[in-house]
């Protein structure tokens, strides 16, 4: 038993460190090392599955549930080996993370099964187990309400009542069987909640993507006006990715790319303004300021749309817009005073942009 708990603990801890491990593998480009980790994990977990008891119906069901996930993980590890042979780095990393996630899930399931069996042995009346499942039932209801899932909990509630009744009447075997049914029903509900929650995430991400399409269109116009054709191509590609993607991670990635391009375009435009020879293009000081105000106003309007839902970001954007109007109405002020206001406007928009990026 100690050996089983030790191995389960190792894999649970390894699962928590997966992101760090992947970063290290990525840095070293050592795909073979990923395969070694996955193969070793598979052997350890298979050894523990082989040691599972199958003395009753519940034990057999537990073993089948674990084997189902193990087979999926083993198949992904085989695909990982093929991906490495083909030099498909992206697929290899995705398969490694997915397979190790399933192995971690199996470790947790084995740990839960071991804990349940130990409690069954020490508490033949099953009262503590029923109490724990009742708490899980309440937590599942809370999750369901939070994500707006239409889950029917009546069967699980009735099973808990039946388990309590059997336990109070000393019907230990019937209580044990009912507890097993509660566990399976709870697992079924949990999986449904996971699926619904993932769908909700995708819907929210797609809504965010649609909002950014308008921003991309505005940036494309600005990039074309400035002759930045390379950025136009990148923005067009990001827009296509956003419209077609149903992956939250991919949508977030493209939004970050758009934010970076926006910053680059604004920086290029500022640098171009600084390099312009005033004598050659015969721009007056007022015309320069008006041009810069227009750029700042465009950025402020984009941020104002993105900042909805964040009072702090809205405060900075609206304050910046008010200052822009103030400068435009007082172009006869001294150059020093106007530059001070322009600098303050840029600082306010930078603060708002940082808040929006952190909230994305």
C-alpha cells in the first residue's frame, strides 16, 4: 500500500509541474526526453492498475474506468512517438501534455479508490463516506448554478437518501452498493459540468474575438495609410484566425499579437513624425499637434471599446479623451504646456492599455 501511495504522489506532483517541464523541454528541444518521461509514467501507472483488486462489482467498474483513460493515454504516447519521428514538434508537445494529463487523472482516481477502500475497511457503517459524498453533491450543485448548467440532481439526491437509510438499518452491503452508484453518478455529473464549462469558455472567447475584429479593421486602415504592408498581412492573418478559431488559447494568442502590432504601429508613427523635416513638408507646429492628437484619439477610441467592464481603464481613457479635446481647443498655448499635456495623455492611455491586457 505504501508503494502505491508513493507512486500516486509522485505522479500527482509531476502533474502539477507539467507546465515547467514542458518549458524546459521546449528550451532544450529534447523531444526524446519527453517520450522517455511519458513511457516511464505509462509503465508505472500500468503496474498500479495491474495491482488493483477485482473482488466485487464496484472494483471491476473502477478498474474498467481507469483502463479506459489509460488506453487513451497509451494511444497518445504512441502518437507522440510517431510525431517525434516525423519531426512534428507542435503535435509532440500537445500529445505529451495531453497524455501526462490523463496519467495524472488516473493517479488521482487510484488515490481516491485507495482512500475509499481504506475508509470502507475502517468504517463499516459507511457514515463518513456518505457524508463526504453529500458534501460533493452540494459542491456539484454550486458549480452547476455558477455556470448556468441545467443538470438534474434528483437521482443523486435519492441515492444519498437511500444510502443513509440502508446504513441506519444496518444493511451494510446494500449501503456499499448504493455508495458505488452515488460515486458513478457524481462522476457522470462532474464530466457533464466540465463539458458545459468548456463550451461556455469557447463562447466567451469567440465573443471577445468578434469584438477585436472591428479593432483589427481599424488598425488595417491605419497600417495601409502609413504604408506598413507587412503589418497589414499580419493583421489580416490574425483576423482570419480569430474568426475561424474555437480554441480559447488560440484566440488569446491572436489578441496578444494584435495588441503588439498596435503598439508597434503607434511607435513607428511617432518615430516617423520625429524624423520628418518640417521645412520640406511645410508643416506648421499646429498641424503636427493636430496629427498627433488624431493618432491619440484613435487609440483612445479603440481602448474605450475594450475597456468596458473595467472602471479603472475607463477612467484613464475618458480622462485622456477630455485632455485631447482640451489641447485641440487651445492650440495657441505654449509648446511646453501642450507637450506636457500630450505626454500626460500618452501616460493615461498606456495605463488603460495595461489594465485591458491584464484582464484579457
